[in-house]
DNA sequence: GTCTATACGTTGATAGAC
DNA sequence: GTCTATCAACGTATAGAC
């Protein structure tokens, strides 16, 4: 049984990581101050350093959490054998991630924009392996005439970009929508449209 | 005829804006320091302030330049009457922009990620008008059965995201390509693939 | 117009009382 | 483990010599 202090530590670390993800997403690594994170988490600034030692370390841990979630949602691709079902499920899962975890997506985008200094290794190993495998699966579908012949990499990048756009460029979309965010119902329809475009683009 | 000093001013301002675009793209607004910009432009730090007064003002001017280029490339959409030609030209033009001006695209993406504090007004007015007009054009094509019935907005967002991805996520693509950037020839092929996917997605 | 030296504010991090 | 007070480093901006 966990003692009191351990429990407090867990709760506070979670609070801080959530707050940090929010602040890093909104201001970037440099623009995010430990004071902003402390206010967002409703915890004193010194506690941020007590729990995470440095801002850089906190950022690392935020990214680690995002990577682990990213890999989870990547599994949606493999739950189905047929391209139509697999791609639908994957796109829907990516769109849900953008809807539910926009800050995570933005932190990720920010890290990429600025040269991926922290997650380079993950990209070169885990993600590259995942991508290579998925390219093979797609190539298999193409070879057995289940979808049209396209460059699988270009196709996957299209799925990533179009789905992540709904998180990363949320602000642009809202401003172009007369300042109104999409309702859940609207977002559901947008998701269906995205699925349709993606499937149609490869003849499904 | 311009005198010597005016010429020097023009040349230096251009140098600084180019350097600033590069540095803002790589480090974000906060992460970009006037010292980095001064080194990148090979001009003393004090001159940055002499020409642009504040870092914020310099950032404004960098964004203004990007907006103006953005509107130029937007015209590619209107050079053709038929959807196939218009969309092809537009996608190619967006892909070229990502290839030739990756830093501009990244500064833009960064501004969006962090809530578009500077360009909100442009988005709500100029860009919103442009978008509304293009939505009408696309709806016209749909109504006259020249392309399949899709949500024009979702479709345009797809074009934006997939083309801009090649600039903003350049680093991710390079790392997933065994550390090698795309050659001009490879990029040309990728562009053709993107055009094909976009056209096919709406039945063209 | 150019550039060195510096003032001032901000921020990451810690010491030390509780 | 919590939190206030404070330091040291950095970065923007400017003053003033050339």
C-alpha cells in the first residue's frame, strides 16, 4: 500500500505534467516559464523544481508521455486486415487524438518545427520501424489490387498532416469559422469528410 | 536617385529580415535572441535595434513579408477555370513554396500553434474572404458535376496541411528517410504523388 | 550610420525556514 | 514535503564614443 507522500507525489507530478503540456503547447519551450506552469498547475514554482529538477527534464517527460500515447493510437492501423477498415479506423483515431489532446499534438509539432532535438532518436528507431512495417502493409494492399498504386510514404504523410492539422492549426480554423470552434457534431462530420477524402484518394 | 545611406539601409534591413526569418523558424519567437539574429545576419546586435527598434517589431515585419508571399501563391488557384488545372497548379505552387521557403512556412506554423497573436486580423479579414471565394468556386464545380461532392473547407484544409507538412515537418521526414533530405528529383516525384492524391480524392 | 559597453528586467534554480 | 526569499545568468534595449 502506497503511503501518503507517495500518493501526493503522484498526484502533483500528474498535475504538473498536464499543466506543462498546456503551457509548452501555447508558448513553446523557451516561451514557457516555470512560473506559468506553476500557475497553471496551481502549485508553487519551487515545487516544479522539487519534483522535476529542471525545466528541460520536465519537457522530456511531457514528450515521453506523448510518444507513448502516439504509439497507442498507431495500433489502430493494425486492428483490421482490410485497407478500408484499417485506414478508416486509423484516421478516426488520429482525428480523435487531435480533438481530445490538442496540446499534446501541438507540443509534438513544436518539437518537429524546431528540429526535434529531443525526440530524434525515437524517430530514427521506433517510429522508423513502425513506418517501414506500415509501408510494407500498404504495398501489400497495392500489390493485391486492394487500393491504387501510390507512394505509401506520401500517403501516410497525408494522413498525418491532415489529421494533425485539426489540432495544430485549430486557431486558424476557428478564426476562419467566424471565431467559432467546431461543435462535437460538426467535428464528427469533418472527421467523416476526412475519412472519405483519404479513402477516395486511393480508390477505396 | 537613392543616396548611399538609403541603399545601405535597404540592404541591411533585407539581410536582417532574412536572418530573422531563419532564426524565428528554428527557435520560435522567445527562443530567437537578437544575438542569434545578429550573428546569422553578420551584423552587430545593436544594429538590429537601430533598424527595427524592437524584436517584436522585427517579428511583425517578418510575418508581413510572409503574408504577402502567401497571397501571391494563393493566386495560382485562380489562373485556371477547370478544377483539374486549377487544383494542380495550386498544389504545385504550395509544394514549391514549402521547398523554397521552408523557414517562412515554419514561422507561420509557429504563429498558428501559439494562437496567432499577430496575424489574427489578417486571418479574419483577408484570408477569410479569400477562403469564402474559393469555397464558392469549389461549390460551383461540385454543382456542375466537375468534381465529387465534398466539404470544400475540409478539402482546402487538406491541401494546406499536406503541402505545408513538407516544410514544417521536414526534420521528421528527413529522420524517417535515414537522415537524408529529399533530392530535387525526389521532391518532384513526391509533388506529383501529392497532386495525384489530391485530385483523386475528389474524383478527378 | 556603426559598434562597444552597460543598465535593467526577466527567469531558472536554490537555500533555508517551516 | 512545502513554500518564501533570493541569487545568478541571460537577453533586450540603449547610451554614448567613434
